[in-house]
C-alpha cells in the first residue's frame, strides 16, 4: 500500500459508515451495521474470530484458574487474612530450605554466611500448625528476616522486628542454590510478633533467568556482573549480547548501574542522593566521651544496619571540625616556602574562614592520609609543631601562599551527614556555627543532599533558646533539638529510668537530668542511646533508612 495521509493528520469523526478489512492479500470494506451483526453471533467476522480460538487453550486456562483458586485457599489457611504485598523489605542474601536454629553458625541454602548479612527464614517448625505439602512453607511465628550472627542469637532485621512491619511485605533473595533469584511475600496480619502465625510464600521466581544470565553472559560482558546490589529483574541485551541500559531491578526501578551511567552522560554527580553509609561528625559528644563504650553513632549503626563512619574528636571547635572534614580546609604554609623533595616540613595553619584551628590534639579522625598541592602524605602534630610528611619522594613543590590540605574525609562526601558540633565554641550565638554547617552541606556531592544538624545539650533550655531558634529558622525539620527532649521526663521513661530527686531539680531548671549524664557536658550510655533514637526517628521520618 502506498503512503497516504498520516492518521494523526486526519480529522476525527464520531462515527464511520465503513470499516476496512484485510483477508490474506485482499482488502475490502465492511459496513458497521454488518460488523455489529456478525459480532453478535453470526456472519463471516464472527466465524473468523471464533476460528482464532484454540479450544484446548481455553480448557487449559480453565484448569489453571481452578488450581489458582485452590492455592489461594491454601494460602488463606496458612496465613489468615490476605492482602496484596505493597511494601518491600529490601533484598536478603539468601533464604532457608528448612527449619533452622536461629542462633550460631550454619550455612543457608548452600551459602556460607557472614555476620551482619540478612536472610529469610520461612519454613520454621516452632509453633507451626500448617505446612504446605509442596513448598514447605509454614505458618510459624518464628518466620521472618534475620541477621546472621555466628556467635549468638540471630535477631530480626530492624525493618521487620515489630508486628506492624510484617503485613504486605515482599523480599528479593539474591543468592542461594534453591532460592536465589526468587521473591517471597508475606500476607499475614500480625498483632503480636512471636505469637501470631507468619507465612511467607513464593511470589515470583526469577531463578531461571538468573542461572541463564550467570551461565551465558558473564564472559560475553567481559566480567561485568549482571546482578548489582539491587539485582536485575528485567533487562535487554543488544544483538551481540552486550548489556544495555534498558534494565530494572526487582523493585521496578532502574538499577544502580543504569542510574550511574545516565548521571555520567548528563555530567551529574556520581551519587544522586546521599547514602547509604552515614558519617557522624563532631566533637567529644560524637566520640562518645563518658559513655563507657557506648556512643550515639554506634547505637545508630545498630538501629539502621548501615555502614557508620565515626568522625568525632574531643575538644575541637566548629572551625577545626569543618577544616578536618574538608568543606573549609586548613590552609598550610610550609617553613621555607616549599614542600621538600622528601621527608617532613614544619607548617603553620589557619582556618579558611579565619577562625582559629587546633587539630590533632585529641585525635585525627578523617585527616590521614591527606593531599597537599597534589602531594600525598600525612599531617601530624608533636611538641607544639605541625608537620606535613610526604609519602614518596619527588620534586620539590613551591608554596607561594597558604594552600588547602585535602583530608581523607573527602571519601565521605556521598554519605548521609549527621553534624553535632559547636559545644567547644564557647558561645550562645550560632551564627558562625551555622555558616560552617552550611559549608559542610554545600560540600556534599549528591544532588539530593541528606543531612541533619543536632543542637547543643549543655546549660539550660532557657539559656539555649536563642541558639535553638537560630538553628530551627535555618534548618527547619533537619534540626534535631536534642536538648528539648533529653531535658524531659519522657526521655527518662524511654530509658527506663526512675527520676531521682536531682533529676526533678534538673528538669525543672531545663537541664538534661543527671541520670543521663556522665558530667556537666557529656552524656552516659543511656543518654547517647536516646540521642541515637532521636536521630533515627528523624531519618525514618524523611525516609532515608
């Protein structure tokens, strides 16, 4: 047929008199009246349509519908009320193939486990009243997602450790001989975790695709892994079997590899949003002084299950902290005006914004190894003198003016940032502190920068009110007013502490109660745990964990 008027260029008409049809190589017209009559049960069109239906196919479909109805009845018996899975529990390393001890060391589905890895236990025997005859699924209250621990009990993962977390959840299994590549869902309604039945059922089986891809394409793709951290649920390869950017993960979203490729093509930052790792930056309060081994970053690592970077150093002001981190770097000037060809050189230093800086007095977190004018080395302090020592010999480098020291903390620019500093500035005016925190926020690499600012917890609420108001006006809900919560009976109740007479006096004065402190400045283990809980709640509010 020759080219004609494009359909999109033709005028729309409410009703046509004729239809154009093609039978083999012959075309003709059929009136709408005739077409309606034939569809109603007689005539050539009806008979042609009827001829396209394969009766055995209809029979097979009818049989399968009956099977599905039976399986649905079995699921209802296993799990109680049924609802469509709508929440994703996040991928797990593997899934069990039978009842397991939920404590100590063992392999799961042929896989050697590593401490901290998550796995799905879905065939537990304890308390089970029903076991599926084909899949082995049970309705044991023990079923769920667990964190492997070869030295003790396996705890439920933090996103599945409460009754309200269970219903309507799906989880993708990344590895395992029998269950790798499968997605499991739970439909169980749970009021009491550990008592009510929980059933996980197979929702989707991609194991065949995974095995095929693993076997056929690894070498063709020059050892580029097909499955990244989010897995590949669906994708295309080109005519010569090269992996393309047309792929999505089991959650229906583009894989990390595709997002990275798109960002690179558009000259966007390597990370679109901060995380998943978290970096906590601050002074001795971030370091956990007085906590007896408990720090808020440590508790937060447990709550979130995320990699946590600890950049707390005691005694430092906001100017020193932001220089150590890198947004407003230390400016170094060498004695003699150059970085020598080898060895060390004494240096003087100032803060980028003119603030006095004094790093390395109580720690070096985030500083070394460092780079100065393209020369790799280490920055040190001894006997009142700061020095830079280059890592390898090379040409001497002139330093005609103060030059920035690029610290190791640069590696954390993609992280979610928790900033808690200013205690050692000795002021109740947050202007300079806020300016340095804003520099740190701007320094973060991702487009979607994720960060929180925590307020000071010393002195009284009435005294700190102006500073808290400054933080709130600048940062809104990203400001966490720790002082307001810690200086309350609610905080003591959350910590399971009965208020003492001194606590009553402290709270009446707007001061963090003595039962949550190790001294006038630092918190104890209970206090740092409450700080972590407050930060964790805000991370959950923003959907960052």
